[in-house]
């Protein structure tokens, strides 16, 4: 196993678990995840960070994908502990391994930052949603102010190498709208627990248009 593979398999999952499981991040998740209804697909489900937040009375089935095998194993363990029947698969957002119009809800939290092709992933999420289906999103991305934007551009080349392809300066709401969704934003703010270049958050509901 090379150094890169070792880092991705052992160190990176620990960093992600630490960053994504903080109480402050969990509070933002609580504004999005409990809105899931019906047949649900979770993008980047590895780690199982969202599992405790779903309303089991409203969710009829649960599926998910994640490219990181170590994080996916942790998500499966958490589901087993809860007695959940879930379909969690190793895969990428650019090629979601489920048929057209399979889901009522897609949940995407802190995932769009690290995919290779944002437009393709959004198109895939739209494809697997039923007509009128909803994308629930919580993402960090491009700051609205010039100062933090400059720092994002400077830091991003090193940051994405160390953080599993995580990009700092990707547009969130605009990219979702261009993909054929009608946005219903819930919140936007600089996260108080992070520097402004890493802390611009957007979350809300996006309805499949057309």
C-alpha cells in the first residue's frame, strides 16, 4: 500500500469523523435531515453521521452511496446497531447505482465539495428523484465576500490534496439551481467554529423542477 492509499484508508476517515461529528455541525444537520420523507437516498453516507437524525416514522426505505470503504463500513455498523434495513453501496455520485425516479428524497450533506464533477452529480441526483422529489442539502462552499474568496483560492490546491478532494470555493445554491431544481433556502451563514475561508455554509430544500 502506497503512502497516498494508506493516508486515504486510515488517516482521512479519522479526520472526516472528527470534523463531521462536532456538536455544531450536528446542529446544522438537524435543520435538514429530519425533513427526509419516503424512499431516501443519502449521498456520501459513510460514517453514518446523519443516521440518528432521520425521522423513522417518515422514512419508508433507506439507501446510500459513498466512495470510501472505511467510512462505509462504519455507516453499516451504525445501521446494524439501530436495527435498520439499509442498502448502502460503495460508489460515486457521478454514476449513482440506482434506477431513474427511485427516490422521494435525496440527502446531500458535505458531499458536493469533494466530488469530481459537480454538474454530473447533480444531474444524477435529479435523475434518481421522482417527479417533485426533494434534494435536502447542507454544504460549505464559495464565500460571498472577496477577502475569504481570495484565501479560498490560495489554500484550496493544498487543502483538497489533504482533505479527500474537498474544494473550498465551489458554488452551492447556484449550481443546484442550474441543475434543474427550485431552491427553497433555509439558511446561509459563516460557521462560527471555522475560519471564514472554510466556513461559508448553505442549507435548504431543492425541489426537482419540470
